[in-house]
């Protein structure tokens, strides 16, 4: 009987001919200790292999990865330390160099990001924009990353803000304003006074199909009763949906439309509430004008009603014009007295 069958699992028998193909002609005894060890060898080898290549238990697909905690390498299912040197190896692979790159092409994540002064950042932006053949009339966008602003008494939620300010120097940029109305006269009036689009059903369908996106939305009082019942439209527009408290639901909308269209837009809507993008001017504008606009924006953002209550609000500030974002030292800008 010895050598004819191999008990690989309880209740499972494998013939000798199959063993020749699987085990290369090796035969084992059912009664020997070696037979019991080899009967569990398949599961044992799989488990050992999984530990060596850091796969969670028998997850051959490798979807569940181990994680670091307390400087050690853990398996989430067992919380067992698998490899104490794993974090050290990870840091070696992802070590950030303090030396500036000598080549034009390099891996950005392996080098520290250089932070410029404001004037050098603007000059560097104009330089790389010229190398990329960017239009001199292209607008410059300033991205402000700040801390999460919470509002509310008992249950605090993320605070979303949208307001406008007139900058010291013009940017020649017009915000996109949409006017909801079913009156043909009001529609023509809105388009004549700077509205990006105006209308009723056609405009709503474009917005719901993600073919149209604007910075501000205004509605007449009569048509607001119609769009207020459209829950799908409210989900797409989000925080910018017309609201009576924000003075975006009114029949005499010409003055408010001009303010929304021509003044600088401060808003963190459309992100997770920690990012604000503002247009500061054009590439061909004088550096002094751009500096004054940047200082004005930062000061007004810090002095805003709800934002001023958050400590260490600003995290990083950078500028771009169809190029990579160039960070600059905003703390030195706020302390500087040279900008007039």
C-alpha cells in the first residue's frame, strides 16, 4: 500500500500516476512522519511564500497591502511584525535629496521643492512661460492652500465661502456668470451686461450634462420657484446654487451681475474646502502691479469674518500660468513693507 496514495488533505487521495507528474516520480509512505509533513506542504509553502513577498494571508491578488505603525511593518489581519527593516528600506528608496538637480529632467519627488521670494517667483514664471510659448496675454492664477475652516456651534462642518473684491490693479478677466430666467427680455438684458449665458431649459440641460460650468449663478424670483424643485440641478451646482441670503435671487440683477463678472472671485467651492484660486493679472503686467494684487488678496483672505478665526490659516501659496505651480514665501510678503 505504501507509495500508491498520498493523503494531501483529510479525505483526499491522489494516485501514484498523478504524483509522478506533480512530485517528479517521488513516492511517499502513508504511515511515515514524512508523509504527514508533505501532506501539509502545499498550504505551508503558500503561507511561507506570502509572508516573504508581503501578501496578506492567502491574498494572491495582492490587493491588501501591509502598513507601517510605530516604525514597524505590520500585517493588518494579525498585527504581527513582519519586517522591522521595511521602513528603513522604504526611506532609502524614497530618500529626498537636499542637493539641487543638475539636469533639466529629474524626478520631482526626489528633490526638495524650491521656494522663491515673490519677485523671483514672478520673474521665474514669466521666464518659463516664454520658454513654453505661453501667450503673453494669458492670465496668472494664484493657488492658496489653507487649513480646513470649520463653522457651526454644535456640529461643525466645512465652511465654504464665495465673495468678490475689487483688486488694486485690473486683471482683464471676466468671471462666468449664469442667469436663470424664462423671460426673453431679461435674458437679453443679462447677456448685454456681461453674463456668460442666460436662459431656462437649455442652460439647465447643459449644466446637468457637465457641458457648462460657471463661477456664479443668478436666478429671477419667478424662475427660482422652478429650479428650487430640481434636486439634480442642486447637486451639480452645489454651494453656488442661487440663494436668497447671498443676494443671487432677484429681478433687478444688473448691478449684482456686473460685480460678479468684473471683480476678483474668492472661493473654495469645488475642492475639499482647503483650496482657493484667484486670478491676479496677466503675464505682460508689470511685476509691481502683480505684487500689489497678491498682497491685497492675502490680506483680505486673512481678514475675512470666519476665516480670521482659524489659526495658521495659510499653508502654501503658489502661482501658475498654464505651467507648473511655483511656490513663494507668503510669510515674507505679509511682513514686507516694500510693496506699495
